[in-house]
C-alpha cells in the first residue's frame, strides 16, 4: 500500500459532482479533468484528461441511487487511477451504499456490505474515507485503512444556532440510541433523550409501539443516520404528537429519500428536516421543509490530514 503522494488531486464521480467541487474549493485545488459517461450499450466510459502519476488522488463518489451504476463508476475510476500510476488512491464515499446488508438476518442472506468492501479493495483503493456508516462494524470489513467521519457535529451546530428551548432528542429505534446520545451531548445545555420502541413487520414498513422517556410539552429532535422511505421517521413524529410533543424537528446524515419519502414528509407533523449533502438531492426533492447543510469542510479537512499523514480523528 502506498502511504503518500506528491500532490492532492480530487476527482468527481457523477453522483457527487456538487460536493466534490465544494471539497476541492475548501482544499484549494481544482477538480481533476475527467468525464464519466456511457457507451450506447450502457457500459461506463471514462476519459481522464490529465496526468495523475505520483499524485495523492481522492475519488469522491457516493453509492446512492442508481446504486449499481455509481458503484461501478467508483470501481472503474479507481482501476484507471491505479493503471495511471497514481501515488495513492483514496475512495471518498460520503454515503456507503449496501451498508444495511451488513449481517445474515436470516438463512441464506448475503453480506453485501462486505462484498462491496472487497470490490473496492480489489479495484486498487489504498484507503477509504466515509461518513456515518449504517453499522460501525463495517469499518472492519476492509483490509485497508478506513477513516470514519461523523456528521452529528454539523447537525448539532445547526440546532445550537437556532437556540430552541425545552428540547429532547428522540432515537427512532433502539439501534440508534448511542448515536442519539452523542448528538444530545453535542447540543448546548442538558438535553435528555427518549426512545421510540417499535417493531418492523417487513422491510421499509415500521409500526411505532411506545415511547420510552418524557416528550409531553417538549420540542423534539428526531435523529437518525439515514432517512430512506421516511416511514419510520413520519410514524415516529405522529406518535410523538400523540404523546404531547410540541414542535418536531428531524435530522439525518444521509437523505436517501426514495419512493414516497417526499410526499410523506410534506404531509407529516415534522416542522423541519435537516439533511447533509452526502447524497446530492435532485431539485424536485428540495421542498420547503428540507434544509441541506454541507459536509465539504469536514471532508476537506480530512483530506488535508490524510495527505500530510496526520490524525483524522483530531478533527472531532
């Protein structure tokens, strides 16, 4: 594995062009001149129009919808950089797709998160930089170094600026309790947490059962790592209203927002949803209720530290 390169170069895949440009501006470099398109039969075509020999190259590409296309783009870019003698290749994956398939939940299930880790390594990446993995143990699926960034501080800063009084942070399920507690600790003042106790009859369908903690008369922040179809978060907001909560805010790192998500959020009890730009939202999904905050400064700072072989954890 290479441990350094002579200069920083940042290359953008099609899923993360806006974020890559912001990161490049923060770092103080121009995006590498590269075009990723498709042949008429759907195969991915890559044209890299400048040298990367000996450079420390950072490939910025989230593997969101269309997941398989974006994943293949990432793998092909990494392969091209390796064959072009890049000094070191870092796969910058703000949103790591297939992360929810991290274990065998039932017989004969694949562990696709591990398969994707193997593919990225086999393609030629020297290290990975990502944010808020759905399951933190995925860090161990890689046989190369992985730096795991946290988006909670950006979300906490947003609410600290708003100075909302009488707050409680609510975890939408038992699996997000640790994340919610860390988020609550980052908000100014003594902010308690509550927990939604729910069962999930089948994939993408959730049913709220009970609330552990006091939310009556409180302003609430629902916090999760991702919002996909928004069923969980909207049902949670509905239950919180039933239990006497006042204003309900929601926030997440990854705004997947697939299927009926936008329609559900529009008609929900959620006053405001704050998402980070790890996934580039199309214009039709940028509704009034959704606020977008950028992760570019954190990724930019991490890239600077990786280039100079400093500790990335010092950012936090």
